C-alpha cells in the first residue's frame, strides 16, 4: 500500500472517507474537519466554537500521524457565513493562536453555500509534511 490511513484513537468510525492519509513520502493529507467531537457530536452551534473544534481535530490527526503543528503547511477553510467570519476576526485570531500558536501556513478561505453536515458552519482541511 502506498499510504497509511490515519484515524485518531477513540474517534467514531469515518464512513466513506479517511480523516487522514499519510503518503510514503511523508505528506499527510487531513480530510476536511468540522466542528464536531470525536463522537461526531456538535457541542457548539457557534462559528468560533466549531472553528476551535475543527482545528483541534486537525491537530489530533497530525499528532496521530507522528507530526506536530509546525508540520502543517496548508489549511483550506470553507465557511458558510463570510460576514460572521469577518465580524469576529479578533475571536478567530485568539482561538487560532490558542490551538495552533503563531504557526501560519499557506491558507485559502472559500465561502460556500453549505456543508454536507447541516449543523456545520466551517470545514477545514490541511496538508502537513512529516
């Protein structure tokens, strides 16, 4: 097999996708993470709370693969409400730094009409090089 499936311990089974794929060259592709917990439960229905959980989920996948935050080289954000994101920049920055510190990889932000999980307000995917 040319890659390893990465699934943090204690997480509910991913159905029809992988949370992470580590290629033999050390590149880790983290599938889009949303604001639900390891049990696939939304504890927050607020953008900032979901953003924090999605980032925490990304870190969990990276660490399970043997990496750390500084190995993340790219984040792609999908948000459903551009106005809320822009209006809450101070909170976004504070929560980002709480989870990822002052590590700022290449990033893309896309505004979307909706996400597959109806309760999701943000989805973030990542690439890391381990």
